[in-house]
């Protein structure tokens, strides 16, 4: 197995540590995995920034699970398989829907403040692709934030868990047999750490910064996926990128696009063009609540037809009081931009949102590299297929994060001595000269991917994107810079090239991969 490194032979390790388990990422997948790790195992959580900078923290929609009296896992499974366009791993999807209610019960027991209805029961709503109400939410449209806020203190109180914030994950270090021996991270953008461990869990979230417009935070540079690629781990389905149909349109580019949750359409929001005319009639039997790939393509086609760069969501049928309560974050954000959603249409456009594929894993979140696990958006568990069903992502974090923890616990020996990881012989690469502008390279990748790897793709465009991303990645492989900027740019280029290669290898349109 060929292994590649972002570090080079000159790296200086200034700090070493040993843990039974290292979890890379402090979003919902990482926290829930840590919460389920055997307390006899030492565990370190690497967080690139603070706990409030993650896709989980920003998640608005909710968590899907068959917990209402008129629902059942079999119905949730049917909707998941339909949205996945025939490419879901049915066994993995069945695990998700069957075990999901158990993990929802665990969140309730741990104090996650899910919203209640007027009778004091769980308030359960509906989103795109679901034929029954099964979406739980907290804080109206702040489910991710409220869940992370509830779980983080519980994890912090566990005596076996150490938080290591502002630690940028560089590389996986294998032993002589190719299994995980440790990893290298850069602390505070200053010095390198070598952490020895037998088990690494990648929970690093998404790849949003591969694109110019994304709902992901600035830290979502595909670090876990890129490190797994360098380490030789198997990948699956990374050509399937979900573009959320309704990012809040802004005439000026933003660092992170604000999301108008699918739940707005679940509560009766209608998609309209600039003339106030609905255009989803005839597109799908579920209309505005069709699976996201169908809605996103319909919006793009409508924008091409009209020559406009956005369409609108109309939720003015609901009262201002209802909208303030149900969507406090969306209501406030829109109002700050001069849009009162109780009276005004909300301008929206598709933006990159979620990666359906990722590091290939089995039902216990194990990758093809012994000791390397992945869960959440970084992983390909098989549950999403070609198009993720709305709000299945947070459930995936829970179910497969817990399964990873249980598998690690079943294989580990608490208290056993850990071998020390060693930096292998790595060639020394030249230092960049003035010709390397990492921000400019990053912007070029984002421009190419936004043009040619978007909602509707062409083979010629994908070939052009492959040539561009390959040239940039080759130039970055030839140099070494120990800064986070270098690493992130290299990670973005690595992931972008892999996405384009996978898209070219699938010549037919299916789900979110639509090629003309």
C-alpha cells in the first residue's frame, strides 16, 4: 500500500502523547463517539478550532427518526432508499433506521432539549423526501447547536477524555504492517505533535471549501478525507455532492452561505420565480418537498430559463408569531438583511452542502486500514446512496459513532501498553518560493469546481476540472510548507481531484450526480 504524507522529512516533533483512541473532530459524530467510548480507554479529541465551529453546530433542519406512533423504521427505510436512487447499502440503511430511535432516546436521557408541542410531546415535523412526519428539532432551527451544547459538557466531564483544541490534523502514521500507529497534528499553528494510538476515528465533517459557495464553515477543508486518501484508505461515492436547494442568496460572496432550512418548505414554503409563479408543479409528486437533487436541478433550470441568479421561497402564508417561534435563527438572519419572511419572499440559490460518499466503512465504521474508523460526513457508510434523505445526516453521526465506539471497546485492552508511533523516512521537499499564493490556488480550485462540479455537470467540464486540479495538486506535492494554509490548500486540491475522477468514472446520471 502506497502512503503519502503532507509533512516532509524535516518535520520537528515538539510534543508527544499516547492515547488508546484519538477522535479527529468535535462535532456531533466526534462527541457522540467519545461519549460511548469505554471509560477504561484513554481518549483524545482533536478539534481544529472550538466546539462552535462545525457543521453540526450549524445544522438547522433536525434529526430524522421513526419515533412517532404512526411511523415505523420500515417506512423510514423506504424513504431513505427512494432518495438514495438505488445506491444505498440496504443493510447499512436498515441499521440506521432500526437503531436510530435508540440513540434519540439516549439524547433525551442526556438532556438534549428537543422541542415539544402544546401537549408536552415531542414536536415532530416533515422535510423533503419524507412521506411521514419524523423530524425532531431543538431550538426551532438550531438543532445542531443545541445538541452539541448538551453533549459537550457531558464529554468534558468524562475522566478518560482529553480535549485538544486548535490542533490541525496533518497525517496518519502507520506501523510496519500498515495498521494505524498514530497521527501528526499541528498545535496552535506553531508546533507539531506526534500522538501514538491504535485507533483513530475520523469525524472531520465535510468538504465545503472545495466549492466557492457552501453552507459549511471555513474549517471544512476535507482534512480527514484527504489524510485518508494519502494513507491509502478506500473511498466510495465521493462524486455524490449534495447541493442544498435553498441557500440564502446574497449579491456579495460570503465566507459561509446561510441556509434556509428544508423545514421552511416542510411548513408550507413554496418555491417561486421572480414573477411569483411556482415552478415545481410537474417536477415531482412531492413538489417542493421532493428529494434535494430534484429540487436543486429544477431551480438551476429555472434560473437558466429566466436569466436570474436566484429564485424565492414564499412562506408568507404563516404568521409572524409562528415564524419567530419555529425559525428564530432564520427569521432573525433574514430580518438583519432587510427581509421580513412573514411578508417578503426569501431569495435563494443552490449551494454546496453535504458529501454523500467518503471514506469507505463497514457497519462498525471500520475503514480498509486496520485501526482507522470514520463516521459522520467523512464516512461512506452506504446509508445515503446517490442522494441523502433530509436530516438523516445527524442520525448517521449518532448510530455509526456509537457503533465505532462499541467496536473499539470490544477490540481494545484497557491499560495495555501502547507502542510509540515513529515518523517514517520521508523525502525532503523544496520550500515554496514567491510563486505560491495559497489563497489564490484555493480560489482557483473553488472556481473550477463551482463551474464544472456543480448541480449539472458535463464530461468536457469535468475533464477541464481534472486537468486544473491535478496540475495544482502536483505543484503542491513538490513543495513543503508547515503552515495550516499549505495543508488546507493541499487537502482541498486532493479532495477536488478525487471528486472529479469519481464523477468521470460514472458516465450516467443518477441522484445528485447529473451529467449532460
